[in-house]
C-alpha cells in the first residue's frame, strides 16, 4: 500500500520554465490538496479538490494551476516558474467528510527555481 | 476565515521533562482538529484526530485534548526520538472542508 506518492522528489528549474508535479493516491480518497512549505510560513494551501473533476483555490494560488481528471491523481502545474516558487511542495489526500477526515501526506517535492 | 495559532514556536526539553504544546483555533463549524508530526525532510505524519470538546486521544507518550477554543498536545517523559515539528490543523464545514495548518512547534528533547 503506497499511500500518497509524489513525483519528482527533486527538481531544479530555470526562471520561466514550466513543469508539472504529480500526486497519486491509492486510498480511494475524495479530497486532495497541494501545499507549499517555506521556513517561518508553515504549510500554505495552494489548491485543493473535493472530488474528481473539481478544483478550488486555496490561500496562495497565484502562478499555479491544477487538474483532477482522475480520482487518484492531482496534478500541480507551474506555467512560468519564478524564484519565489522555490519551496517544498506537499500533496495530501483524505476522505474529506464523515469520521475519517484525517489527511495523509506524500514525502514532498523540493523545487528550486534559479 | 479559519485561523490556527500554535505556541510556543520552539520548545527545548530535557529527556523526561513533561510539557504541553498549544493550538488555538478560530473556525466556522469545526469538523475536525488534527495533530501531525513532521521530521526534517519528510512529509507530515498523522497522529490524532479530535472532533468535539472534551475528547482526548493517547498514543505512547503523547496525549491530545480539545476544548471549544484550543487543543493541547501533552508530552509525558519525552525521549530524544520525540524531537520533531508538531503541526496542528483544522477542517471546518464553513470552508468547504479546506484543511488549514498552524505554523508548528519545533520540539527538541535533549538526552
């Protein structure tokens, strides 16, 4: 049981380049989240999804886009990377409602934009 | 908007010295409060879920409690391996089940 898997684990981009981060979960969770974590800022929500085909903006959505075409996958895209997007990105998933609402996290993607 | 504030930002303890971490929250319709542990270079690891005031959960040396305004994570007789960042998060029905985190408490337990 893999849980939540993020790819890639590390990436270096040049300013202006684009890339997609992939998150895959095998727990049949409805809800999926993308966070970024920066020193002193904690985990900040970028975008989230409450089900297949749906997405919503979080706290810091600018410069990012997402898609949830399949229930098990949640993609985070950077169209034109900027140095301010240097961060560690975490994906998480949960059942969302009911009694089992805890979220489970992937191991993170460390992105550096130069 | 949901808000989560954790204190202290950092806590240094001697092995065996018990203490508590605080998480205060402001939400519209709390659906769940969560505690996570995060080790350097890793993703947050789920510890506890609390749903209603008065609820308590325990796991080894950790005990989480919940009131209507805050939660405490009590650490009894900590060991060096308990050193980590502890994160608190909430889900509220008023935010469409968005998961909001506090900034965390960095706990260091010295042998």
